[in-house]
């Protein structure tokens, strides 16, 4: 039986590739969650006031890849000390959030956050929010698999992120 994981960490374009080709991942969809209006568009969300966050919804087979492995990958894609966006993407739309879909996911997310805080890797507090999943709205088609559709633009968008991540995780 497939399970869902929902992660937000800045622009959803940059959150697809790290998970995309792993064994056990059935699908990754870019979309919006956590807001107050139904069926938001990219323009609605970017305009502000909807409360939505750009996120990815991952369907995975827990017999092939467990939620803890997904959390480990997630932490290595974000600056967990920045609650006000990620990298060049600023504001609530881009805030880092782990949206849990079960009590077990919530407990694993909290445990992993605690472990990261106590790892000594970061001197600032880990501020990624852990929240219950809400309705997930699929983003427009041109946002799906963006790194494959527009590799040059994706490279520009993800360059600052990659530099940061390389200095933190690949010292």
C-alpha cells in the first residue's frame, strides 16, 4: 500500500529532483497546501493572502523506502534554520514545512528534527515547521517535472541552493 509524504522547502521546482529516481517512489507532484482557498492557481499563491505553501506530494512504497529515509533526504534539501523562505525564494509561500499525514509521520518528523538540532551541524535553531497535512492542490502542468522540462532555468534557480547544500552536507 502506498503512503503519502508532503514536504515544502522553497520553490517546489527544486524539491522534485532529489526524490525523483529513488526506488519505491511512485510519483512526485508539485502543488499548494496549507491555505484558505480551494483550487488556488500559481497567480493566487504568488499574489499572497491565500496561506498556501509550495510543496511536493510524494507517493511512496514503504516496503521499498521508508519515511525516515525521505526525511533524511528532505533535511538535505533545505536550510532548516530559515523559517521565512528558502534561499532566494522569500515569504510564507516558500517556508519549509513537513506536512505529516499520520501520527507516526509526525513522531518521526519530530524525532528527526530533534536529532538534527542536536547534531551540531547548525548553530542556529532548526525552525522547520511540522504541521498536519491539509488539502493538496496540484499545480499547473508547466510546474510538474520542471527540472526535466526546463533544465537551464532549473539550473539557474537551484544554483544558490546547491552551493549552500554542498557547503553544509558535503564538507
